[in-house]
C-alpha cells in the first residue's frame, strides 16, 4: 500500500483500463484509428465516472510518440513516452486543464484564446480541457465561440460538464458530444474486487456490495468510500463496519418490514420502526433500502433468471417476491419513493416513516384473492347494451400464486370485505329517474316556436311547471339557430319563467327569476327580450328579478343526463355477461365512474 488514494492510484491510463464506458471507448478508438478527428469534444455525465480521465487518455493518444519516439496518433498510447508520462503526472506543457468552477469569467477565456495562437511546444497537438464548462459565464461562452468553431489545426478542445442543459446551444452544436453513463452496482463491485485484490486487502463481499450501491454509479466515489472503509476497519473491510460507516439500514430490517406489510402485520411494523429509532438508523435510508429490495422483487416476479445468482441476497428476494403480489409490490415501491420526500415535513422522521408504511394498510390485501384461470384470463370488458347504449369497465384482481386456485370454488359470502368506495353509487337527485328529456326540435332553419297564448298557463305544484316546459320548448330552437348565444344563452338556461302578467298597451310582461346577479344585467335582458320578440312576432317585456330558479333548462338537462346515467348503470349491472363475470371472480367490481351512456346508433 502507498499514501496515494485509490481513486488516483487506479485511475485508468488507457482506453483498455476504462470501466463501464464501452460506448465512448469504441467511438474514440475508431476515430483515432481512422484519423477522423473532431476539433471539439464534449463529455457529459455525473461526477466521478471518467470525464477528465477520458480527456487525458485522448490527449495522450494524440501526442504519443511510442517507446522509440517514432510513433504517431494511436488508440493505444504507450504510457512510457514523454507525452504519456507527463500527461499522467499533470505537467505536460501542451495539455492545459481549466476548472471553470473557479475560472469562469471572460478574462480567463481571453487568456486561453491568446495561448491558442501559439503552436504546441513539444507535442503534436495542443489540448485545452475545460472542466465543469457549464459554469462559464455567458460572456465567456460568447468569447470562446469563434475559436471553438474554427480552431487552428493543431488545437483540440475538450469540454466536460455534469449539467449539459446549462450549456449554450451554440456551444453544443460545435462539439462532438459523448454521454458517459453512471456505472451499474455490479460493474463497481467487480472493479472493487480487482482493486482490493491488487492491494492485498481482505474484504467481505456484502460490504463491497454496500459500497457499490452507495456510490450511485460513480467509480471515484466508490474508491473513496473504499479508502474510508479500510481506515474504519483498520485495514479490513467488513459488512458491519461498512454499515456503521455509511449509516445504512440492514437489509434484514427492510425485509422484515416488507414481510410485515405483506401480512398486514401492524405490530411488527411498529416494533421494527422502534428498533430503527433505538439504533439511530436513518428513516430515509430505510425507505431507500426498501425501494432497492422492492425493485429486485419486481424483477424476480417478472424475470426471475435476471437476478444475480452470485448475490447472497437473491434467495431472500425470491422468497419475498412470492409473498407479495406484483400489484402490491409496485404500490409499495411507489410509496417508498414518494415517502422519502415526505419525511422532511415531519419533525419526527420516524413518525413520518410509520405513516408512510401504514399507508399500505388503507388498501385491501389481495392475498386471499383467487387467480384467474388460464381459460378465462382477467381482463377489461367493454360492454354494449340497448335500447340506449352504455359502456363500463369491469376489472378483476388476480392473486400472485397458483396455489390459491382452490379459492375459486368458495361461495361469494366468504370473500374478504372490500372498501366502501368500490361499491359506492353516485347519488342521483330526487325525480331524476322519472325525468323525461325535452322533445327533440329542429337543429337548423327558421325558428317556428308556438305563440305563448296558444299554450295552457295553469302552473303545476311540482318541481316541473307548465311555464318551465313552454320556456324549454321556446328557447332550445332559438339557441340551436344561433339567435341566443354566449351570456344571453346562459341567462336563458339559468332563468325560471314564473309568471305572465298584463302590462300597459296590451303588452304582456314575462317575469323571470334568476339567482346569479351577473345574469340579471340589463344588456343581457334586452338582448334576450329582442330574440323572444322576433320569435313570437309580437312585442313583450321581460322582467328579470332575483329569486330561486327551480325549473330551468339547465336543471332539466342535468336531470335528463342523470336519468340516462341511472338507466345505463342499471343496464350494465343486469347484463348477463357482467353478472357471470362477477360471479366467477369474487373480487371483480365495476370501476366506479366508468359507465357512460352512449347515444343510440340510429
């Protein structure tokens, strides 16, 4: 061992040593071999995944002279010539690295442009590498654009950034962009094994897996955590020590919580949360560990062979995957992810954790549900009924295990109690079932409404009135013909015609009651009065007063729609196919709100 940290000691010095970035290595290698070189490269990606490393290897490839000094541009730099050794030691005069996080102003860029005017001192190419390029100011970017677009033939630009969205589009268009990907935990784990074997340090495999997951795709972070673990464990890396160092939750706690939630075992959930509190383990870390476990469970439920057979946790994941239905696995995974954001809203993070976990108890368990037989798979059925069509969605929930197939034969009386909202019926106002839609009238052409004096005027004591019926018959054709529109139509639809009174000079006065003050405005009344006079071909006077409006066109249309909805629901619920399906699957229910009446095809 040496005093050099692992991240620097094991930094790749050639493309062959690069880990997890095969797509970038292949593209750059082919470009170097074919001499199809771009003048500006942009490497993007999260921290610690090799952006600066790739830049240095590219600079060595461009300037390598080979062990005998006669080499040229190559995809495999020798590592022993002056250019290779000095670039590795960060002292090559023709390779300049600029940290834009601290050198972001236009003055630094102007200095860089001035240096670009001079040819390489010792190398074949001069390479300018700008790290965290997105932090350059707008003026600095603009000053760089011309040189970046048409640099001298001996100059190559390499830009690196963790946030390409902040880069100017004019800069992005001038660069050949490569996106370096976060490394999979398996890739990081394998590389750590290689590094520790070279260092001669004993390490427990579960401890390395913890470090690989904690690195979140960054190899540099993984090596830094490994250095920390070596110091923490006095030269050895043990699982218990790594967990204590990271403050991570034992996979056992996460598995215990998932098992308890699958059984709806509230006491065990509360007891486990209390254990986490006593041991000082993070509530957010608990949800993170559960999310990782649930993700593996979901994979095991769909593609069991995709799990890493060498991972000792795989057997436990398989067992839990069989204990929790797939739909509940997905639901609990979403709760774990969303719950982490909610923990900060509670002063007691463990109380917040308890609420997140108990949220699953609000949903019915599907453990006792019967699976759908192969001959009749659960599915959504669009149903049609006459004389007025209606459509609905009927859903079933299948249990995850075929071992529960015997439950199909049990009577419906033994099905588990379902939450009330699944059987909730949308209430319909009184009289809606008996409501009759207004007679259909012509949608176009001249309006031929009957004179009001030709209709009986005796009022009814019920909600529906004779004047209300006349008002509906008179105004619907006017609206269809475009004679009553916009707010004037709204006045007509929200008003109740309550009386016809004699006026001066034999002009009848029609009294309307409207609740909304804005609809009682004089301009709206005058426009409606003019439309009615033209339709009746006689003068009349509209008197709009404040008061409750009961028998209105708007209310009639609402009741007609409610009546259609009620008939549609009754038609669906009595449909033989629906009855048979709900009898076959004990938990099948018509999705509330999915029934919609459809107009007759005729």
